[in-house]
């Protein structure tokens, strides 16, 4: 496994990071345009991992930068949702706190020579958060189903996955030190 190699998965990860500013810029006044930027960024999250595994282009750098890009996108979206009064501050604080905890765990792991790959619950949490964010930003409803309500339910589900996966990362590091 290479430490760093600029490849398609790494390029897609950097694209995800580059899509954050336009997402933040457009969303407050044009939610649908903001959602488009967010969707593009979310798709890169799926594609970079898929391509890396399928074409054997997994690098240590990719294992580290991919979750950082995810965290940057999610944290930016959560702060924006709080600013737009779409979610409570405590939800964002718990999820962002978990993101910092997991990042700290990864750094400690690296210092100890342990690369901590993404945990399944963490991947489910990220996917659920991404879908929740889209629903929380969508205006209106469809067939008497309010998009905001769906987004709120999904963000609470992702909150549960965030806490559980954060605990699992902590236990993994503790057992491997």
C-alpha cells in the first residue's frame, strides 16, 4: 500500500473538499442549487471509495484524507443548518464533537502505528447524515410527507449511529494500543 499517490480516488476527495464553499455560498438563498453541490460532493464520497477498492488504489493518505473530507462536508452542513434554524445546536454539537473525537483517535492511532479504517457504523452514519441534510434543505413536501420532518428523523437516526460508532472507534483504539 502506497503512502501517497495522486490517483482518481484522491482527486475525487479533493473535489469533495472544493465543493464545500459553493455549497455554503448558494444554499441559504438558493437551497436547490446548494443541494446540487451537496449531492455532487456526496457522490464523490461514494465514488472515491468504490474506485479505490475496485482498482486497488487504496493509499494510507486516502485512508486518512477521505474521512477528513467527509467530516469537513458534514460539519459545514451542520453549522449551516443551525444558522438556517433547521436543526438544534445541541444536535450539531454532539455530531461535531464525535467527529473531533474520531479524528483525535485516528491521530493517536497514527502516532502508535495503527491505521484506523472507516468503521461500518461510521459509514452508515455518514450516509444517513447526507440524506438527512438533503431532506432538511428541501423546501415543501410530497404526498403529505414533509421533507423537513423526514430530515429531522434521519438526523436523529444518524445521531444514534454517530454515538455508537464513536464508541466503537474508541474501543478499537483502546484494544490496539
